[in-house]
C-alpha cells in the first residue's frame, strides 16, 4: 500500500512540475523570428484595430517578429515605423508557408506537448472562434478604377502620414458609404471629402499624403 501511495505521489509531483514548466513557457517566451508580410497592412501603435495606424507595410516586406499576442505581432522593419501588425498577414520565414511564430500546447493521452517557434499555432480545438465581426472599411488603390496595389482602412481610422503610399492613391473603393477625407498634405491639410467609391480622383490623383475614415 505504501508503495502504491509513493508511486501516486511521484506521478502527482511530475504532473505539477510539467504544468509549472508549461506555464513558464507560455508566459515568458519572447519571439524573435523573421517573417514576410503577405498583403498591404497597417502597422499600429498597439495590438488592436482601434490603435492608431502608424503607417503601411507593403506585401513582401521582410520583418523581424518580436512578440505575438491577441492576434497581433510586434514587428521591426528596416524602413518605416515599428509596431503591431495582424498575425493573419505574417508568414513565418521569408518565403512564406507557415503562420507567425507562436506556442502550441496540446493535451492528450501521451501527456502535454509543447511546440515553440515558427508554426507553433495552438491546435484547432484550443483556438478561439476565427470568425470576426464584419467591420466597415475603405480601400485605396494605386491605379484608377480600383486596380493595382491596395490597402484598406477601417471606420474611425486616421493616418497622418502615408509613408510609402504618399502620392500614390488613384482610386477609392467605398462600398460601405463611409465618410472619407483625403488630404494633399500630412496631418490632414488641404482635404476633400468623399462618401462613395471614386474610380478617378482628378486633381487629387497621386497627390494624397494623409487620410481619415469616419
């Protein structure tokens, strides 16, 4: 009987140690891995779509992914501001294929399995629902009639300096009928307002440096 109790105690101790190790891994891992941006996306001051947009990272840009949380990753880029980008727009490695770095944790008959590094996404049954509430947005294109490269801004978003996108916008797709303010200068100066899609911008074509979406 004492032998059985001793075995049970050892098993409990081992399980407790494993749980503690798992907690340490999950709370202290700081990622630093290369990644590639899959589509033009806003880089933000904080890990939320409500955070201020600092600029735009173009598709194909290689970044250094420092930390991921709440569906956003903090990235460093060689040119342009550093900040948070939606993890859905980051591939692990410069050639794409894997999702952004993360920690995978799976509990099964064989015990707890932990994966740290690129592709370490939690198993499907441990994830939160991927469905997101639809958000009204406006998309900006670098060619007339909604062609060419593009990026989108959500309702309530303002970008004081468009960076690489300054003097490139030629058309605006506004299917949600939002109030779009486009400005010739940084910090929302010399502006014009649109509430519909605009296939050609006339005098404002390739001459926009800041935008607001309301």
